[in-house]
């Protein structure tokens, strides 16, 4: 079936006209028009007020809507619609995006919009404009102040129905304070924010010294002050930017190493580079860890909230140097970023690249013009008012005649003419008198008018002085800038650094993992654990401490492991890296900065730690003594477990002492609660495996138990015993303490009852503390406070003397004795 033509037939008299146009010329002309529109109407700010057209139209519209800080918020959609309908013929999304950015404290150093609702975050977009509300912030009022006093020029809007300002009066230097970014056609701009107080100081200096150099101005403006704080590393690029308008500087996050948990250190980030959000950093770190390009991180948490601000916690694995890891994070993640300054702005309608001095000069020139035009406007207004006041004063002198003249006139025109003729008034004065209510024409009003006339004359004189004296005009501008800085200024947030510093260089040359250096691991009487940064043992003068005593110590390495012996006959594996490191100083070993062992070990109810031991399969092994008098030597054996049993205990029995033997020929010592001491050679005890239950060590009397078991291998050893009542609460009775030379007690055979080591006084029936080891001995209370012991002496079976407070633990004073033979608390 044939189709019907839809083409409209041409008239018979139609003549075809074809215009030949060169494509390149057409493209060039169209592109230039487009480029011109983007440059002047969208992307680049005016150097005077620092605003792009859309930003200027938003503030001007909000000023017209009277959305001031003392008024309530209105829907953002209402403001966007008003701007789009009156002044900005573009999409609402572009207008709302500009409005949102002017309200974000992390985007602008001095926000112009006071937003109410979800205006986004460095990582998240804001809520839709129908959900948010806004009004002008106080600095925005300063930007539009005196706009209705003929301070700036106005032009027709897009449809020529309304007028819009070509520039705002801008009482504060917005371009350099808040910075800006924009991409035009063939050019772009990127200006960093600065501190308002510093900029005002530089402006006031430039007012007094118009020929100031860039170096002079940099004494007041040393560098950008970013809204998000952080650090700027390297100032050479900043000086280049201030001199030429182009330069680059590096921004770094503010981070510090903290103890984020009892067993782990972390890097806490509190400030990020300008324009970088936490999610971007987290995503980059996760990518690097997954690709195995970054190691040493166990977890990362974003704990940012409105109360505490930004807080990004990066947990560091044990054995990793956090300072070295932080330097790697700076190099491989957005925690260090670059900012390229490209100061392009419109000056007299032309895009120009400006240095610091040129930026300040353009702003000052604008402020001079604003203050001059404002002064001229206010003078005209005051002169007009003075002219009317003079006419009123003339009329008041003969008020009755004025009233009679007006009443006798047939119409207003005749009354006006007769007033002008009789009283020699101008047409303006006569019209004003005719329009004024009679109640104003009173004697009291005359006094007010005379006062007002004086004030107007003074105002006119002052304004004339400003207009006539360029120096006075500059002082007015300087004073107004000082007031702006006082009102809106805030302290500097960004730290300026010449370089990363020697600490960063040292960290860069340090290996990421903690080296496996020798160290000492200490256990105190109050249950504190720590390691030193060296295996050098302090001497006698360095072993003294203000509190606490060391009851066990063992040599290891920073990345090694040690064993923990408990009263339930269990050997627990413990990584040395988990322990807090103390500096290798002569103040050791009092363990200031150590952590409780409960933070590192999960103990059973009633389980207590007795001593530390090295995990090795060489040497004579361990020696254990139980409360029922059993002794056992354990063959050295290290299992691939976190813990294992090293003795088979009978019901009701527990280990009271455990030591690591060095030679196997040391003397073992039992002290029972009924004051019997037995010493014999370790060679008399046959080594057993882990499952062995041990052999008889000391024969105990009925109701007696072992109070202490250990190794004594020192010629100057002493025995410390403290007697008390078995019915007293533990830790409440001071008791009678005696210190006797260990040589006073003769050795006996294994399995015998030993010899008496303490005579009980009346009311005493048990030993509450017993210990034997190298002299001099140190004692500590349960709180860790030192307890003075009596001098050694007296008979081996003598009685003791009272001390200041109950004793909880005894240990040798010289630190080297710990490593040789680790003792155990009584």
C-alpha cells in the first residue's frame, strides 16, 4: 500500500536562500561564546568579593528575603527556587550545591550559610533541599552590608525584569579567607583558605605600607589555614604561590600514637587533609592491606562523632613500629595529599593570575570604592534630611501663620505655592510641611529638630572629611577590617612545618617490625608485667625503687616468648611483644608504666601466678614445690600449646614455689608453716616428665603446710620469716619478723622434717611469710609500699620483732640475682 507524503508543500513563490558558512569559523565563534559564558557566569570568582555568580545571587536573594541570623530558618528549597526564578536561570541542583558548600565548616574557613539539618560530611552528600533549612550566617551579613547604599553597581537580570548586584560590598576578604575552586574552559582556579585574623593584619599593614613586599606580607600570612586543620609540610611552594599565583604544598593528617587497648598500640587520626574524608582513607588502607602492600594493621575504626570530632583509630599489630607505619600511611594513603594553588580570578572583567599582594590590593581597592560611595550616599541622604529640617524650623517659628495659610488655600497646589512665597521655602520643603501631621509642629518638636540639625551637620562634616582625605578613608577601611577580624576571627587550625622533621627521617630508616633485641621480662609482687628495652641488669644502686618489689625476672628477646608458672601446676605461654616496654634506665626495676598480668592472661578462679621462666628445651628444667611437701624436677619440654600441665597434683594440693634451675646442683629449700626449714641439693631429686606427680620433699607435721619453696645458691643468703596467728585474717596481722643468715641452718636429707627457723611468741602459731634468698632482702606490703626489715642476726630459732605493716612479698634487692635465680613471693 502506497504511503501518503507528510511533507508540507512549498508555496509557488518560495525562493530558496542558502548561506555558506565556514565550519571552523562557526565552531570557533560558538566555542568562544560558550567559553566566555562559563568563565564569567559560572566558574571563576570575582577578585573583589571572592564569589562566583551563583554564590553572589544566593547571598543577595537571602538578603532581600531578610533571612538574617536573628530570624528563623526557612526551607532550602524556598531559597533555591527564589534564586532560580529571579536571578540564576540554571538548574536547581547547581544552586543547592553552592548553598550547601557555603554552609560546610570543613569546606569554608568562614561559612556564609547557617544550615539546619543534614548538610552532608566530607564523605556523604547532603539531604535533599526539601528536608534542610537555612538562613544567613553573621559573616554573610557583613558581605551584604550597606548594599542598599549605592555601594555597588547593579545590572539587569536574565529577563531584564529585576536588578542584581554585579559585586557585593564584601566587608571581609572572602576570596583569600575561604578560597575557591572552579574549572572553566581553558583555565581553572584553586585557592586555599586562610586565617581571617592573619589576612586582616596583612591588609592593615598594606594600607599603611602600600609598597610592602611579599616577604613583608608573609610575616602576617605565613601560609594557608585549612578548615580541617592538619599540617602543611614544606613552605617553598607556598611562597611561590604568593609570589606568582601558582605553587604546590603538601598537607598531612594530624595523628599520634596512643595505647588504644591494654595490649595494643594504635595510630589515632584527629585531623585529615583539606578535602579528604575518613571513608576515603579507610577504603585506601583496606585496598593496600588486601593487596599486601601495607602490613602491620590489625583493625581500623571510625569513631568520629559530633561531640569529639574526627577520630580514626588504626590499630597496630604487636611487633610493628607505629612511627614507621605512620610514615608509610603518609606515603601511600590520602593521609598526605597535595594542594596546587592556582590563583585565577576576574579583575575588571578579565581573568588574571594573581599573587598575594595583588589579591590584597584588589580587595582594598574595592573596599576604598565601597566606603567612598557609601560615604557619598550617606552625605546626600544627610544633606537632604538637613534641608527638610531647615524648612521645618522656619515653619515652626510662625506655626500659627503657617496653619492659617494652609486653611485659607483652596487646594494643596495653592498652599504649596503660598508657603514657598511667604516663607521662602523650596518646593521640597513646602511639600514636606504639607504632608506632615500637625502634632509634629509643636514646641517640643522644635527642640528635637534643632538637635537633629546639629547631628546632621556633624555627620555631613565627618563624611566630607572622609571624601576629601584619602588618608582618613584608608583609616576607616582599616578600622572596619579590624572590627571584622575581632567579630569573626578564630585561632589558626593548621600547623606549618618547614619539613617533615628528623623524627620522620629516622622513622623512614627504621624497620617496620620491632627488632628481636634482647630484653628482660619482670613480674612484680603486685602482679605487674613489663619488659625492658635491654637485657642489661641494673646494679644495686639502680635496683632500689620507691615501691613494689620484683619477685621474678627472666631474659628473653623482644619477639620471643616466656612461660608463666601458676599455683595450679600450669605453664602458660606469653608473648613478650604484648608487654609494655620500659626504657633501660637505672630506675628499674620498679615497673612504673607496667600493666597488670590479668590483662595478658586468662586465669582460672583461685589461680595465681608464681614465677616466670624461659621456654627452652635445654638445661636442667624446673623445680616445683607444693603445699603438701612434694618436690618435683620437670624435664625441659616446650609444647605447641598456649598452656599445659607440668605436675599431677593431688586433691587439695597446689604449687607454692616454682623456679628455673641453671645447673641442677642448686640447693632447694622448704619452709613450713610450723617454722621448719629443710635444705637439700637438687641432685637428690630425679627429673620427671610432665605427667609425674613428684616425690616427697619435706615431712610435715599434722595441720602444717609448706609456706615457701625455692632455690638458694648464694653464700650471703638470708632467711626472712614472719610469725602470726592462724586465726587472723590474711594481710591484717603485722606479726613478728626475723632475718637470719641462711648458713645458720644445716642441710638435711630429702624427706626429713628439717630444723626450726622461728620461735613463736604468745598468741602466734604459724608463719604468715617465709622466704630465703640473696641478701640484702627487700619487703613490700600488699599495696606495693616498702616495709623496712630488721637487720640480720640472732639465733636461727629465735623470735622476731614487730614491723610497720604486714608483709606481702620478699625479694632480693640486687636486680642481677633475679635473672640468676628467679625468686618467688612468700
